[in-house]
């Protein structure tokens, strides 16, 4: 179910490259990449988990509530992360010219389905 959910999101976005279901220890539960030779999806996920944990600590210190979404952009990639709960998140990697709004929407709608399957 997880791979199909990730593939569904990635393939619906022009510029979608990869999707990952990860835990906050940097361990992938499932991954899907359109072009698996382009970059190491696991490395992106592991580094993203470190980033999200740091942001979560910052929002807790600021008493701003729980972190829901994080994104970061580089010259060749945009990574969008949707936090599912205290253990898991979904990361989506896109080309910089991809439809970022659609990606956010699709992640927001698939998140409850993935979370229900994890329970």
C-alpha cells in the first residue's frame, strides 16, 4: 500500500522525482523513485530526518505547536516533507520547476491514509 501511495503522488506531479516514507531515525519504510539512478533516495531521506528533528525541537522551544510541513530548496531539488506523527514522515522530492502547490495538496490528502495503514 505504501509504495502505491508514494507512486501515486510522485506520478501525478510534473517534475515529481521520488517519494519516501521514513521514520525519524532515518530508516526508510518504503521508497519510490521515477529514475532510481538520478540520486540516492535513502541519503535524501536520512538527511531530511535530521533536519525535521531539528525543526521540531525549535518549534517546541518556541511553543509554536507541532511541526506539520517542512520544505527546502536547492538548485536542482525541492524536498517537501509532511510529518505524519511523532515517528513517521513522508518526503517528496521534486524538480525546482515542479508544481509545488499540487505536491503539497497531494501529500496533505495522502497523509491520513498512510497514517491509518501504519496504525
